């Protein structure tokens, strides 16, 4: 489903959906509720059911897809460029740690936590298996250093230590993760632990979907420190006595890539949530259930490259642009200029940009007076038979009404 970012006169933004923007095999994208809370608009986008355009870019997966589920979207607008089984619930493996990171960073942003907080390592945390930094019982680290271990090296023991500090218990932090999942509108996510290990029966384990992981990623990259950390290939730990190595093998191999998280268990297969930025456009890809690490990395890179090669993020309307004039009856000026009250940004192929149609809908006559900002009409922007946006057209200036005497004198 296509998201078109609309911008009002105060530079506030909100993504809105249109089914034409779907580049999938049948998936429909829900609105990005977590990105739109509290924002106001003077631009309304219209949902219209439509078929995928014949000229639209298509991503080929063949008869034997190299993944169980996948999704690609543009981060600013939320435009979904490709989707395959994106709502199917699957085991997340270590990509679940993205939700842990979001809980932590939202807490830091809200002032409830500080990256300088001291985190104590419990006996339970020190006994975690899988990816780890070999924490010892009683060791104390700043929260930021353990976040490095989690983001860069996917350390399970660091996850448990952080969870126990913030949630009181691991179970308490799992509750925070599930609360966060509900808060940002995830529909297929269930957390039973903090690290993503499949240590429970399949019908009682962690679950998420490619779409849910993309929504977590969109929220998480609002924290610049996460991208700073997830772009690090290696870093010292424990005063340089231990070295953290990134699990994301695409770092420094795919230009512009700076995150986010890998994951693997036998149940999950090979997962990767990746993000890269080129030409002022950031894409987020999710690949789940690949058969091998190389296949996962190759398909993630191919998906991102396809997105950058085929789509451009650009304005389809700019706030304050003149869209025509309206004649005024009894106005001190014969007419008033109508300007766009807001702008809109869309992610389109070059071919689609050429097929955009802008229709100005204004009255032929308006009775004075008119105040600056008064709504006069709309600018309708469409692609083929799909209405993408309706943008208010407002008066650029205030114009007073003639008096009877002024009206009379206007005839001479």
C-alpha cells in the first residue's frame, strides 16, 4: 500500500495510505499509527481501490522464493514497495531485540532512563547461552555499553541484564515489550522472552511478522544513536579486553547501509531487518525465513538495490504554490490568488511521475470579503484512475468588501 507523506503549512507531517502504492502479492498495509499521533493536517488523502499499474516496478521472486516472508518500504512516507507474506506470524529470532532496543531508547528519551545508568549482572544473566559477551555475575556496566553489546553483537546476556534492571525481572520487561508492541500498532507480535531464543514450544514462542518488524524499525530509527551503533562493524568492550563484532555482514558491503538486526534459530531460519539511505531516501527491508545466511544477505541487498534503482521520493505538491485565481464579487481587488495550504511527498517510479495529473477545483466567483487562509477549493492529484491527494487551496491574501459607494464608483 502506498503511503504519501503530507505536509501542512507548519511543516508537520503525516503519512496517509492509498492502495495503488501496493507493490505486493496481495498484502495490504495498515496505517502507520505510531508516526501520526498528535499531528494535524490540512491535506486529506483519499483511499481508492485500484489495480497495480502496468508500468509499476515489480520485484521478481520466482517460483521458489528465497525467503518465507519479506517487505520493503520507504521510511519517511511509509510507502510499501514490496511485500510477500508480510502479515504471516513467524519466529523472529534475535530480530526481537529491536523491540527491546525500542523500549530502552524510548525510556531514555522520556527521561526515565539514562545511558549512564549502572547495570548489575545477575547470576541468571551470566548464564545466558547463544550470542553473548560472557558477562560475569556481579559485573557492572553503564547502560550504553550494554546497548553496544546488544545492538552490535546481539548479546543475549546483555539483554537479560538490561531487562532485569528496567523491568525488575525478565518477565516484567517482557510485559513492557508487549505493551510497546500494542502501543505502536503491531498485530502479529508476541514476546515471551527478551532475546528471541526459541526456548519454548513453537505454539508458545515469540512471534512477529515482516510488517511488524518494519514498524518497529520505523520507530527505532527515530533514535539516531541506534543507527550510530548499528553501523559499527567492531568495537571494544570491557575496557578493550573483549571485542564486539557486528552480526550484520552487509555493513560496509552495501553502500549506505547502517543497520539494523540479524537473527537466526532453527525454527526461524535466517532473518534480517536492514536499512540504508541513498539520495535522501531511506529504505527498510525485512527478510524472514531464508535458508542460509548468504541467501538472506544477498536477497536483502537485492531488495534494497531494487528499491533505490526504481523509486524516487519527491514532492508532488509544495505548500504555498499558486494554483490559480478566483474572481471576487464586491472585492476591493478584482480577484484573489489561491495557493496550496500544504505539500505532499510521494515515492514513485519515474514513469508514474510522468503520469501524475493535477486538477485545480476552484469556483468561478467568490463573494468578498475573503480572509487570508480561507478555503477556496482543492487541488486533486491523481495517478491514472486513483486519487492520491486532495490539498486545500486557500486565499493568499485578505481582501475587503467594497462599500456601496466604492461599488458605485467602480462603474465610472
